[in-house]
C-alpha cells in the first residue's frame, strides 16, 4: 500500500459538528465563582439530564465532585423501576447463554441415555458425535456467523419489542457452540466405551482402538482449556490447544474412519453410507476455508498515547458492526478487534481498530507499532450489529471500548443515540480526533474523565439518560466485570440491556 509523506492524522483534526458541546470539569478545590458557573451550566443542560465531563485542550474548568451520599440520592431519585420477579435467577443461572447450552446438551443427553439403554451400535454413536461436532464448529465459522447476524439483525423496528429483545441475543450463540461441543464428547465417550467392550484383537482393530482413545484425549483437552477460568488466565494456551487439537482430531478422525472401513467388506461402500464421513468432509472444508484467506497486510499505525494506538487498514472494506482477527505470527496469538470506518478523518485508508493497553499483545502493539499484521477469514459481524433494530439507544462504554462503539458512525440506519464514555484522561489517551468521532454519534456525549472525578457509578447516569431520552435499549461495552454488573442491574429493572459476554 502506498503511503503519503504526511499521515492523515498529522493534519488538522476534522471539526466536530456544529451542535457539539462538551463541558470541562476537573477535580480540585473549587472557588465560589467556579461553583456558580457549574450551577449555571447544570441548569442550562438540564434537558440532557447530565453534563459532559472532559478535559479539553487549553481549557480547564473547575467543579466539585459529588459525594457518595449525593450519588445515593441521585440513584434513588431516578431509580423508580420495578424489579422483575425472579430477575436474579433469570439473568444469572438462567441467562440466554446457559439456556442455549442446556437445550443443546440436555437434548443430546436424553438421546444418549435412550440409545445406550436400547444397545447402541458403535457407528450410531460416531454419527451422533460427528453431527454435534459439525454444529459446534459451524457456529464459529465466519460465514455462518455473518449469515446469522444478518438474519436476526433484519428484524424490523416495527416488530414487537419482545421479538427484538430476543433477536438481539444472537451473540449468545456461544451457548450452542459449547453445548454441542460437550455433547459431542459425551457421544464419543459412549463410542469409545462400546468399541472397547466389544473389542476383538487384530492389527487393524488394535490400531483403531489406539486412535479412538487418542482422539478422546484431545477432545477432553479442548473442553478443559475452554473453561472460562482457564481461558481468562491462560488465553494463549487456550488458543493453541483449541486450534491444534482441532486440527489433530480431524486428521486422526480421517485415519480412524479408514481403519474402521478397512475391516468391512467394502471400504467405499462403508464410507459412502456413513453420515460421519460426509460430516467430516464438511468440517474439513470449514476448517480450511478461513486459512485459505490468510494474508499479511500493511498496517498504518497512529500512536495516540503511551496507552493506545489506532491501527489503520486498507486491504479490504468492512461494514458496520464487523471486526477482524489479526496476529503478528500466522499460527499463534490471534486477537479480534471491532472496526470502524476511516472515511471521516483518514480517507487514505479504509478502516481502523483502536488498541488499548490490556495485555502482552496490546502492550507490544503500542510500544512497537506493527507495519504489517496477518489476517485470516473475512470480516465478521459482532455484538453491535443487532442494535440496528432499535430506534433509540444509550451507548455506555469505558476506555478503549469506545472503539467498537465508533462503528455506529458509518451506518445510515443507525438508531438515535446518547453516549456515556468513562475513561482516564480521554483527550490525552485517545486524542481529539477520537473525541470528534464520538460526537458524530452523539453531539453532546457524556464523557467522564476518571482521572479528574474518580470512577463514577454509571448506573444513575444511565438510568437518567434512558428515561430522558426515551431509549429502547442500552448497549454496554466495558471490561467483563463492569459489563456484567451494569447489564444485570438494567435487565433486572426490565430494561433491554446488552453487553458482550466471554464467549460472544
């Protein structure tokens, strides 16, 4: 990709829309005149329920921060929502992800028990395991994911709210992925047990028996490392085990089917009439496809601060709500990032990803910005796409979570929105150009500088905006703990609230 001698972000920042307005607040000992000014500004913006808090270039205004007592009073003032019955159970133990997992697993478990009680043939168990493996694998294929998001995201805004609320839960699809994955292992354990029990020694049968138990070991390894606790602490090991065990299982399963078929009168007849054979072909093609699109692409890095960098790409185009996976090495350490258009402030490239310091990979990307990265597959729709079915939403985010939110700016059918963004020194960390893009989503965003005000309880702010704006739903993109807490607090109040989960 040809690069100009002057990077687009070295030019003057695109001015914010004329209606944009942001107040500045800093935490310090405030003078009487400053307090008066704050009071005046608060009255002026009473229609938006809360004022924006951000440090602007060359301008600093002083207001005292609210005490914990004030915050409690504020919450009680706006929190007149009735708590939903059984909300704790419904949005924790019985959330949509767990319900999908349970449906997939329990349905299989019932079938497994019935079939085993009747005396299942080994090949019946192999076929059932293969079917579940196919569903498990296809749930993660980019083309299937895109098709599902486009289908569920096509629900019109005129549809009943209940239908739209359910359609928005498509990003909980991981429950089907994990449920069928565990179920496939249960079916395979049954197959291994039945084959071992009926084992008749011979060179081919012994080789098949060894392969059967090796495949089972890899299946168990995939399930163990996928546990959320292990995945969170040892993500790199999870990724490598998941990927290479999957490849080895496919290779060993091919060998196993040929060994089993070699013990039959006709190998070709055995394979052609075995559903697991055709399913294995489908799984092999689905596994290979994204890697056929593996390519090393140029990256234009825009350093924002010691804590963030914006990576610009031009190798393909992305649409609203899509993200890409990138890596420094093609076989390890892949990371997925939401993307947003460059058309408004960096037209020399096509889209960007905002990377904030959150781990070894992101720390390295900030300290030593890459000139090239590996990508694979196609851009994939994610969590944010489903919000097109709402008329008015409140977007709540912290830190670099603003990156995925910025994808809204290019969608002609995006809902009207209010934005609440809490970050430490947002101007210094993410730059004026990022703030200008935020104002394209909301001309008067609520931007909270946590370095100035300390961490602010977001719930009262969100509840007030939700009521005053007449919003249909709330979109939360933050760290896992805050996202889970805020979404739960809103859902138990009957508010349609959504946030990415660990297996989105």
